């Protein structure tokens, strides 16, 4: 949502003209910037708090010629969300990690894939990418490990409830995190 759309929504919700909303919101932003310049904190009810933080000077290396560059310290804007904002955003995503059965599925998957990596590292498929679906990852592992993968999968199927397996394929997820390098790492 851009500034105009934001002001339009506020105008629509309050019944105040766009021109007045624009004037008030512009003044609110100006006041917030002035307070942040003085080193203060600007709290917005139910949204969060804006403040500044000092970032210490640091040394970086230039990508093109590998020379070191010194960057001075500076103040940076920092936003700390309010409890209500955190709670409402948390409600947008499933929190499966809070469930003990999902934790157990994750831990079993970590153990099974960890054992494969430890004892059968040479057989790990090298053609895995982040674009592959869970089924494609499982198929690649079945091809690479053969009957060993069938045993791993049978153990997973036997110990983890079908409801949990239907919600998330933890074997494929652990493989993604363990064996697949992201494009950023390449």
C-alpha cells in the first residue's frame, strides 16, 4: 500500500476529507522525524515504537577489487512492533512448531536424515534444488538410496501420525535444510 492508498483508507474509515487527512498525517510524520532526530522514541498505539540505534563503525571489503573500506558509525532507524501487531501477524501463519507431535516428527526426521548423512554420505543425491517439490525430493532420495530409503520412509510412516504427515512433510523439509544449498550460497 503506497502513501496515497494509505491516506485514502484513513479518509474512508474516518469520514474526514483526503485533504485534511493528508495534512494531519504529513504533520504526524514530520513530528516523528523531528523526535527521532533528537534521539527520542515515537510510540504508535497498537503499532509499535520507532527509535534510533547507533551502528558502530565497521570495515567492509569491496566486492570488485577486494579492498577494505571503513564505514563510519551512524544512527539507524529501528522499529519494535507492539504486542498486538505481533499477535495479529502470528495469527496469519500456522504455528505447528508449538505442537509436541510436530516437534516429534521434526526430531525423528532430523535423526533419520542425520544418520543417512553420517553413514551414507556418498549416496546423497547431488541433483536436488530448492525448486523441487516434496514428492520430487523423496523420489530422488528413493533412487539414490534404494531399499535404505524405503526403510527410512517406513520408519517415518510408522512413527508419525497421518494427520501430521499430511500437514507437513518433515523428511523433505529436513533434506531441504540439510542437503540443498540455496542459490545465495552458490
